[in-house]
C-alpha cells in the first residue's frame, strides 16, 4: 500500500515563561492508504500536539518545530506556510475535532458550510454542488437531508453536528482524515454510532484516518495500528492483537486496566494509573514513566529505554523485556 503520510522524528516545543516545554520529543510513523492509525495516550502525552502539528494548526510562536519531517503523498510539507496549508486542508487532508460547535459557523446554514469546501477546491457547478451536499448528508446518516441542509447548527443534536463535521471534512474526498477525540463530547450510544460511521467511510472511500483518543476502548474496533504515547514519545506501537493481547509496556498495561470490562455485569470501578506525567520542561533522563511504574528498576532511572521490536510492527520502549537491560544494570552498579 502507498504511504499517504510519513512523519519522521517530529519534535515540537512550546516556549513558556517557565522554560521550553518539549511537548513532542521525537515521533515517527506512517499512514498507508486506507489505514486507520490510532494515537492513544492521556492528556499531555502529546497526541493532540502531534495531530495539530501535522495540520500546522499550532501558532508559531509559542510552538516551535525543532526537527523532523512531514510528508504527504511523498511531498515534504514540513515548511509549508499558512496559505499552502489552506490549499491542502479540505482537499488532501481534513480534521474533525472533539467539539463541532467550535468549528461550525453558527450563523451559516449547514448545507452552505458543506458547500464551501467544494466551491473552494472543485470546479463543480451550483447544481452539482447541491447534489453533492445532499449526497454527503445522506452518507453520514442525516435523515431528511434536503430539509436539514437549510438548517443552522444549533438545530442539530451533538451527534448530528459531529456528522455534519464529518460531511464537511469528507466533502472533497481527502486522502487523510485526522479525528481528534471525535466522540469524547458525545454520550456512549452516539459515540458508537459516530465510530461506526467513520469505520464505514474508511471502508467505502478508502480515506486513511488518524484517530486521536485517550480511550483504548474506542480504538479496539477500528484501528489497524495503534501508537501509545507517553510524555511526548511513543512507548509502544503495534496492531490490535499486539496491544490488546500481548502488550509489553507497563503504561499500556495501565491504559488497558482502565478499560471498562465488557465481559462481566459487575460494575467494578475503573482503575486509573496513579501519579502524574513528568514535567516536560526538564524531562527525566531515564524512562519517563519510571515515577509511576510498579516495575521500575535502577536502570530505568538512569537510561531512557530505546524502542525494541517484539514482532513485525510491534515495538515497545521498556527495560523490562530488553535483552540488554542486565548489561546496563551491571554497568551502572559498577559505577556506584
Ligand atoms: Fe517501567 Fe522501567 Fe519499563 Fe519504564 S523502562 S516502563 S520504568 S519497567
Ligand atoms: Mg478499516
């Protein structure tokens, strides 16, 4: 499969009064045609900065691209300015956010908002644009689309507004859709419907999707590949089987432990991972998860574990399983 997006060693910092916050400390991944890649992590893990960094939505300053490359269909877009990005947005890549109300225009009819991108990026006639708008509203499951196209966002429920956002995003058949917590604001039933819709669109249109979420459960059905992020870096990557049935990183174990059980009626309280992520102004020299990890060893405090491969496409950065952990440990012990 062709690569739609390649991200190579992306590093992004924010300048603050307290110092430079290293929000993204090196992330590399690619997204192939038709693939759904999920980026999972707690808030502050860098998953949203990654998606906004790719879309160039971060104001610079205070954001700074420290290093790395972003390629869309092989073309380096790392240095693209706002105007160049505007051209790509909507046509080649599109984004949907957690709260559609912040991105929808409250004073413009929904049909017109969907038509805008089509006017901007295509040469379709007025009639063709209108029928495409109706087609899109139908595709995202909005009933009575002819009537609905003439209504304003506030006349839609939260779930329906998110469907409108998806229709806007997909209007020009982008190669890549970035969905940042697209269902977090919705109740569980609607959440499932929206995810099902995105899954269906991915199947039918072949649009690749980057799904950003804090919830591993959300990715269970849809994702072809999963990137677990912690403190600005991936700590584990793999397919669904790797992550759900053979996870290697204690942080992934923690996220899985925080999932609601579906196989039991017992309402157990969700476990969350205790402790807080490290300060990214001065990240620890060893493993960033060490202060919260039940398995932390001496080596973890001294050396940041490198990504290690555990199977095709399954990587994790943790000393627990690392073949060289013992050597490092011996070296450290000798020094003391
Ligand atoms: Fe825990 Fe050490 Fe693995 Fe980090 S490297 S996750 S501290 S065992
Ligand atoms: Mg799929």
